[in-house]
């Protein structure tokens, strides 16, 4: 049911400060920068071969990314698993006793439909189910 690791989400204080490492040192192509208002983040996607890196900069102190950085510092925030039929996948997870942060998919960067699993159900990893539409 999991197609691949779609992307790895990385929390950063500032895209401007963090990006040169990715674009100039690692020489990863920048796919685009986008603000996701509902999640109070500015997001940069970089292509890393078959998968992507998603840099997340908080645009407000009330952003969950801002509180993540405050508690744990910058670094890996989540792993996104590419799926099809995300509603069905969410139901399967819940049937197997997995706690979901999102019972319904919501809109993420790039118009993807996303739902997070609770790290208490996944041995400490924040996993995002991610379905690309269209
Ligand atoms: Zn993500």
C-alpha cells in the first residue's frame, strides 16, 4: 500500500539560511517554494533522486513547526509515505489501532492530500500519509 517515501520533512528556522546548503553544497534542484497558510509554514521542496526533501519554515509563532523547533531544535520533523486512496488508508490504519492526528485528509503543499499518524502509535516517528492528486 505504501508506494515510496514521498518526502522527508525538515524543520528550519529560516529557508533563506538553510537553502544554500541544499542547493549549493548538495546541489539538489529546488522544485519550488510555497506558503501553506493553513499550517502557517513556508515550504521549499528539493528533488533528491526518487524522493524529495521538504524544508518547513514557520510563518507564525503559533505554527506547530515553531513549537517543534522551540522544543527540539531544527531537524527532521516527519517522513511522508506516498499512498493512493488516502481515505481508505486512514480507515485501515484506524482498524489496526493506529491513532491518527488527522481522521480526515487535509490539504498540504502542492495540493497533496495529507494525514498525520500519531507518533505514540508509530514508535516515535511522525509519519504523514500523502496522496498526490492529478
Ligand atoms: Zn510533508
